[in-house]
C-alpha cells in the first residue's frame, strides 16, 4: 500500500437517467435498466435534429428544487446541488469547520442552457431583458460555488474542466486536497446539463452520437459490433471524501478507500483518442502506482466505454495491457448514456458500490461482442466479485486527450 494519507468515501449522492437518488440509480443499474428514451421537446422537430433520444433525468429537478432556487441556477448547478445534498446527508452532515471543507465540482461544458437562452433573450427582446445573474449562472464553476454555499466549504471551491474526464478529475483533485492537508472533508464530483438542441446537433455533426432513433434503449452498446456512437445523458454524481482517521473518529460509515489517482494526456488530437491507447494505459498504471497496488489486485473495472466505434477498442486494449484479463469489466454508459462532465463521478460511485456489494453491474445491449475482445466484459446480469481485500478502477477519458483513472479499494 502507498504511504499517502488514507482518503475514504463517507457519502454518496446522485441524480441520473436511472433515478433521483443513489439507491434507485444503483438498483436500476444492477437490474440492467436503460435510462434512455425518445425526447418529447418541441425543439427536436423544430430544428430537425438527426438524433431524437437521450438519457434525461429520471426525476426532473423541478420535482426536487423549488422555483425560486431554480431561477438562480443553471440546470448543471441544480443537478449538482441535488446530488450534493444527498451525499452530505448520507455522510451524516459532518460537523466540520468550514475552513477544513472543500468543494470540487466539475463540468465538461458549463451553463450551456443559460448561455443560449440568454442569447435568445438578447436577440428577441434586447439587453434590458437579460437576467442580471446570467454570468454567475453560465460560468462553469457555478456548481462548485453553489455546493460550497450548501456545505459551508471555505477550504476552496474548484472546477476542473477536462471534457468527459472532468468528474473523475474533480475527485482526484479532492483526494489531493486531503492528502496535502488543505482539507479534512471534500465534496467532489461532476455534473452536466447539455441535452439542448445545439450540443445535440454539434455532436451529431461530428458523427459521435448513435442515430438508432427507432430503438433508443438499445442505442448505447459498448463493445458491440453494431455500436454507432454514444447517447447524450445528463445528471450529477457527488461523493463526500474524508481523511480516514477523521471519519473513524466521528463514527462515519465508510464505503471504500480512494487509494490512487492517475492522470495523463494524449497530445494527439482535439477529439479522437490516441489510437495506440498509450495515454490511457499510462493513466491506469499511474493510478496503480499511486495506490501502491499491482495489476493483480484489481478485480473490477468500470470502463469509460462510450459506445463509439473507435474509442471502445482502444480502451479495451489499454486495459488489457495495464491490468490483464483477470478483472471483470462493466460499461455502465450502456444504461445511463454519457453524462459528459458528470460521467466520471457517477461511474466512480458505481465503482465504490460494486466494491461494497461485491457486485459488478452489467453491460446491456451487447448482442454481438467485438471479436477477440481482450477483456472479460460483464454482460446482461451482475457478476459477483471476490471476497477479501479487492480493488477496482474507474476510467474516464475526454476530448482533448484527457485521461483519468481512479483506484478504489474495499474496506
């Protein structure tokens, strides 16, 4: 094991296409439920979008937050606050001086709804009609700021922005805040609210999205030979991270340790990953080294696995080289869609819960697995994980060549 200050997870919070909280989301994931459905927004037809489905929240924010709060926050901040409230309560609302609490909430895109709707207001009604809180609502650090207000975090509020790796990078940043002594408790995670006509049109133009409009629940199919792109999702995942001795002293429930962080960058291209997967492999190896573990200690991997024709194969090869084939691999975006900046955090929560329950969630829609797949993919039903001390890895990769791997260990 490493000689770092041990960091543990004492609280979890989620709002996702599978459920409005952690128990509902996790149960749906273990059951192999898809959270993807046809969209009913009038703008889908108005703009003739080539993709008509997405993974929208199972419980709309309007059902949880009162209107006066929603009017002051972009949906990305609303989702983060909903998840953070659940995580903080789950951790027992720790009685900690604000100067020892941090907030690290990432977003891949930021307040896209606020930016575009405010632009519409300006064009249609003039400058006098633009909301005075437009800038605080659209800035990407708004969710981290709102979460810091929620929990009284004064040790720092931060917002890593690394596309689809953002949520995992935020957790890594939170771990480093505790290891360095800046905080005893950090509320960390990621959020995204980008199911809007413009991001959908732009991703579709890149040919990054599945166009399986006639069968949306089968559209996200990682490692399947018929995969044709990812499904855009929305939501947030938030974890309460805590110095282990601090958590033990107050009798907190501990889900798992977060023992290792690995980061790298491809320096290859602005959108596609390095086809060799070298950067991804490096991130995994660095996370193992940081945790003081070897590949043989890893029992489970929650893969990034977006269901794009190019990306999945590169990641599978990187996992095989860095870890081997003794670990089972889950690809949970098959059920949630891709939450972009929220994905790494939601999937880190899945990784922690898999260790707690000794169950790796299934990957759905893999009717025809890629031939010669060098990993042991969990399909259709959960797979039991071994008893005893085990570890798991969560991968998160993003446009721009950002690579993050997190190692969690059982307690």
